[in-house]
């Protein structure tokens, strides 16, 4: 059993304190408390809303993870970087990250199991270093933690925005402005349970879009996207709110005349984060797969593409003041 202790430095709720310290949600903390795994000054607590006092000692007994066998994996995953703490990969399009009752094929978690990356989670359910997610159809950069300390450190970076990604997508019709900021709440669609939608009752979401290059026939456009929040389908929903759509996206697609693609042409091109041990800021880029690369080679000016896909070009295309 993994046991850790924390010292409270200011008066606050227990669940709020542990959520920040461990890098998990308050509901996950509540589940941990319900299991009887949290102690304040050696006394077991039963309520997430317990008010902590300064210098109180909080002990957490993390339960052992339940291990499950991995499914056979029939796909390869490109490794961009690996050390004792982190693994940076280029997730293929078509691969689901987490198992679910509706998912019958092997997932990225199964691939991680085969690699021997297994971490305990605070809830006792086995996790495999998944710090953040990508939709099944989206390819590109992902970071995986290889131990619990790294996982907690990286999870906190998601909250304080010291970790982030830049996406590249092919859309139509084209955006009119070089820079477009969308700030609209996102929640589950009332009309289609498979979709998310911009709704007043949803969670706050903010995305910035930067135009990169029109296609040769100007029917589509290559854009870059920067997320300031991490809502489900955020890029696709915010584009739909402007009547723009990503090629190959059948859920948020528009006209039947829209140009077809074998996959959603959305790619997490670049990721940056602070290394949990060295504290160095690291940046990695992931190349397109053959489907997306072939489409871009066919539809866009190759010389211009080589220029705009430089990481410095994409970074400089955004307004860093907002």
C-alpha cells in the first residue's frame, strides 16, 4: 500500500486541499474518503467537507490497484521520448484511449499494459499513466506518466496551464480572420447524446484559432488551435458554433457535399510540459500519419507547408496576450 502525508498550510476544506495536492477531482477524493483511506491527525475522516486547520497532518492510504489482463494489440504507437518518469507518444487515429463497455477492440491502455506501465489510482482502479485524453479519431502528442509522483506532478500542470498542446486541423469553410477566439460554455447536446454543444448551462471553454494556409483550390483551410480549457470535443464544438467543420468528422459534419476523408483531420501536433524530475520545459512535435499527410500533400502548396509547420511559426501565429 502506498501511504503519503501532507501538511495543511492554510485553513480550507479537506477535499479541496487533497484535490490540489494529489491532482485529482473532488469527486475522486470523496470516493477515497468513503473507502476510509484518509486520516487527519491520525483520525479517520468520513466527510469531504471537513474544515482543516493550519499545520494539521493529512495521511492518505492509497489502495492497491486491481489489475486486469490486456487485450491483444494489433497497432503500433510511435514513441517520441521516454525516460524513467514520462513517455511521450504519437497516438494513432482510430485508437481509443480508455476501455469502456462499448469498446470491444484493444485500447491505448492495453498497449501500455503490454509495455508494463501500470500505476495505482486513488480509487483503487488500475490506471496506466494517462494524464490527458485524445478523442478516438484524433491523432498526435500524448504524455504518459510512468510512476505516481510523475502522474501527480503532470496532472497539476493541466490545472495551472504549464502543460498544453497545439492542434492542427483541416476545415471548411475557411475562417475569415487570422485569429479567432471562441469563449462559449460546452455541455451535452440536448438533441444528440453523441454530441457536445455550446450551451449556457455547460462548463466554461475557450479556444483560439489561427489560420495557417488555404488549400490550392481554396475549398479547405489548414488551421492551428490552442486550448485554454479541456472540454470534450472542444475544438469541434467551437468550430461548429461558427459553422465550420473538420474534414472527416461525421458527428459534427455538415453538408453531404463536404469533401470526404478516411479520418478526422485533427492532429495534436505539439505538446509542452515541465519535466517532473528535471523541471526543464520540454516541447515535442508529432508528424502526421499517412492519411493526413497525403491529403495535405495533395491539396496544399508543399513549400509553404514546410515553412508553416515549423513549431516556431505556429507558436508565433498566436496571440500570447489573451
